[in-house]
C-alpha cells in the first residue's frame, strides 16, 4: 500500500514511519517546524520519499497527490503543544484546522481508500476524579490546542458524512517514548533531571493523564488503517493513569536524583484536571491491547535518554 504520512518527522509520526517503512511505500509530508526532525527517520531514509511541505498549502499538497497518487493517508501533522497554543492560537488554527481541511479536500479530489485522522483524548474536555470518556462522549475542548483538534476531528467526521470519504478518527491518550520534543512533561523531566536542573511542575502536580508507549499507539493507528470502519472514531488508551507528580517522582527514582529538584510553578491557565479513555471499542472489535506497561516503558525511555542525552543536547534537540 502507498501511504502518505503527514507529520512523519514528528514524535508519533516518526515512530509510525520507522515501524512500517519496510512493509509499505511511505510518502512523508512534513513542514519541519521546530517540532520536526529528520534524524528521527534517518534509519529508514532510503526507503521513504520525503516532501518538505505545509499541509495547509493547497497547491503544494495537490501537487504531491497528483504526483504520488497515495492510496491511504495517515494524518499526524499538527501543532501539538498546549502551552504554545495559549501563547498564540494562530498556527494551531492554520495547521490543525485548515491543514486538515486541505488534506481532506485533496483526498476527495484524488480519491483515497482510507484516511486515518489522528485526534486526541483532549477533544473530550476534562473529567473529575471519576468516569471515562467513550467515543460517544460529547466534545468539550478547553484549550486553543484541543479546540483546533476538535474542529479537525469534526471536519474529518463531516467529510465522511457529507462526501462519503473513508475517514477513521483515532483519539489516543498521552504518548511517551524516544524522540519526543523536550517541551512535553516526560522529556522535560528527564532532560532537566539529567542536568540537575529544577523541574517545573504545574500547580501541585495533581492533574491526571493516561500514558501510552508510542509504539503501542502506532500499532493501534495501523490497525485502524487496515480495519477501522469509515465514519467511526476509536479511543486508544492504556488505562494507566498517573498524576503528573507521580510521573516526575518515578523518573527521579529511576535516575537516582533528589526530589528537591521538583519546583512547583503557577498552574497552566484552564488546565484540564483529568483525561481517561474507555478503549473497549478498539479492544473488543480488533483485539488491540497495549503491550508496554508504564513501569517498563519509562525505564526503557530513561535508558534511551541516558544513551543519547549528550548527543541530543549538543545538537540542540
Ligand atoms: P509533534 O509536535 O512531535 O510532531 C508534529 C509534526 O508535524 C512535526 O514533525 C512538525 O514538523 C509537523 N508539522 C507541524 N505543522 C505542520 C504543517 N503545517 N504541515 C506539515 N507538517 C507540519 O506531534 P506528536 O506528538 O507527534 O503528535 C502527532 C499527532 O498526534 C498530532 O496530531 C497530535 O495532536 C496527536 N496526539 C499527540 C499526543 C501526544 O501525546 N504526543 C496524544 C494524542 C494525540
């Protein structure tokens, strides 16, 4: 299958590319923003085709479709950091909303067998201590980032309903793993701790997130590419919920660093308290299960950082 992967030089997209470059013809489209890095896909560079292009650039995207005629699209490309969206929502609307519309329109024009849109658990808004989101839960996003993702998620749904485009929506929980840009919680904590620097934690660190190892996420996305029913959304979660402070303490424990490095900072405005997904749909229909539990995944990741840390620092990653 010839698959066009947007955001394939990003954290999750690159894990998909590294894993499936041997089985499929992959065409990568990435703007290479601050969050994109070709080193992530260097090991498969001679197996893939790469286009540096903006998903919101209709002319560029149509040229790529006309030339490559992809059979499927996996749409990872996005502005992905909530804090940046609070500082300036503009690129989030441009890339996440307009970029998704441009991609969907190109698929309508050139024809496609499957379009997997990567959404997020954040589109549902926040939960209190109890409860879980199912795919039927209403979308009540709270940050400019999650609003832009919810708009894209609904556009994807609308293109199925209105135009019959074979779109499947994936809604993963928080991912962690190698090569995540060090602005997100886990790589920030590991990097600061390795450097013996203060580790900023929002509020009291009590917010709860569900954590999924990135390889498990891309396997679920691949399954949806093959089997997902057009017009349907699927949650992708591990069920492994942790308070932010627990994540930080666990990393410090593995690294043998003191908890005195933790520095509580003013909470993020509008910070969602908790996300939690019911992932019964993808489990029951397709037998997907996450394989890497948090304990194992975080240990592996800390080792990965120890191995690459100085290299990454020297190269301004
Ligand atoms: P990332 O920020 O690491 O990577 C995004 C990639 O998209 C980068 O390579 C960047 O260069 C590229 N990109 C950005 N704007 C672009 C544009 N206009 N045109 C083309 N390429 C562009 O993001 P990620 O963490 O890998 O997330 C991938 C997808 O998964 C996103 O859609 C995100 O919303 C979603 N998601 C992420 C998580 C998570 O925990 N990381 C959880 C749920 C959903």
